[in-house]
C-alpha cells in the first residue's frame, strides 16, 4: 500500500516535471536518461557480482566444513592421547612381569610346582601369553590409530590452507565486482545529474520562478564496501534495526544487511522503500510484502527481504535514482524519490 500523503501543489509540480521529462516543448533542455551502454554495464557487473558472491559463499562454506573436520580429528587425537598412557602402563607392567618370570632360576619348574595339575599349568601359561598378546596388540593398535589420525591431521590442514587461499581469492573477486558495480552506478548517477538539472530548471519555470524541484543525488559515500562481510553486516544491521525499531520489520536488520552485501545494493534502500510503501511493514497490501512489490505474497520476512533486494539489484540499480523512481512508481515518481531518499538519509 503506497504512502501517498503529499500536497496538491507537489502533485502538480511532480506531474509537470514528468511531462517535462517526456522531451516536450515545456522543457527547455532535453533531459538525459541513463544511456543504454551504462545500463548494459550495470547489468553485466551485477551478474558478475552475484556470481562472485555465490563463489564466495561456496568457498567460505568449504572452509567451515574443513575446519569442522579438523576439530573433530583433533578431538579424536586428544581422546586417543588420553588413553595411551594407561595402555602403555599396562603393557609395560605385563612385559616387566614376563621378564621377571623368564629371568627366574627355573620358571618352568616353578609353574609346574605351583600348579595343581597339568591342566592348571597350561591354563596359567596360556593366560600369561594371552595377557601379553592382548596388551601388546592394544598398544600397537593405539599407536597405529594415532599415526593415521596424525596423517589425517596433516592432510586436513593442507586442504584447509588451500581452501583458505580459495576463499581469499573469492573474497577479492567479490570486492572487485562490488567496486565495478559502484563505478557503473556512479557513472549512471553522473548521467542522471544533467537530467536533475533540467528537472529543477523546468520546475522553476513551470512554477513561475518561485519554486524549484528539491531533487538531489543520493550520497553513497557512507557505504563502505572495503571491508569483510561480517563487519559490513554488523554495522548495517545495527543501523537498520535502529531505523526499523517499533515496526513489524524490527529485528530484521541483519537480513537486510546480508542481502545488501550479497547483491551489492545500498543497504539503506530496501528499508527506506518499506517506509514509503507501507510505513515499514505496518500496512501491507500482500502478506509480508512491505514494498508494493507486485501482487506477491511471501511466506516470511526473510524470503521477502532477499527477493526485494535481489530485485532492486537486477532491475533498478545499486541505489535510488530518478530513473529507478520513474520505473518503480511511475504515477508519482517525484514524491516517491524525495520521500525514499529522505528516509535513506536517516539510516
């Protein structure tokens, strides 16, 4: 449900500005839209960014999986090392007893004399050998297991080092794609600047020189992409949560921030649109749809937020612009642009 609470005068000026954009005689200077070349560059870099983000997610998932295996293997080594001393003690004791017995003056006769029968004699001999063999085998088995675990440890650490290298490369590729996305958006904003100048001039003339369109370019310098995902999400989730406090979207700052990182979108944009369209989710026309995003119901805020941010990236650009406003809300783009930009500046 769109929030259309603006004055009649703003509607008149906004409509006149839209008319001026059509290139009619009312506009003394033809408005310059974003060129097809820039639009194509935005599309290409957005795809590269999404591919890089997917590769980064896969690489970090592999690192986490290997680390879990390393931790499990280390736990088995620690458990084994805890058992070894006792097993070694038992084996050593048996070997000492056997050695003492074998060094006795006449162990064979001693066994015979101490036995009540030949059956008991053979039973005692078998028992002694069994104890010796059992303890020796157990010790050998533990030693072999330890060797295998140590070898596994080396192999896992090597695999982890390789995975870390791949994750770093994926992170660098993602950062580069984000820079390309920002550069393409900056170029689009520069092209739109001349359009804004024409709009302001046209609005001033249409209003008899007494008023002008208060349309400005968004300031994206506050969004720092030269950081890691965790730091980015931590910073913006807190800021977005503060902005959404008391609304149905409260507590979803991390979801907005993570989606912004994944798709390379200004993290303030989607939350601000939710205010313009539904007072931050308070008045939704469709289920979990706080953005007037088609006639779509969502099963959760998480699904809705990810879908909306992805849609902004693919269809509207890195951040708010006049072109995006005209596409998102054609009948009332002028007021939509100003309202949404004003909200973005609060985050």
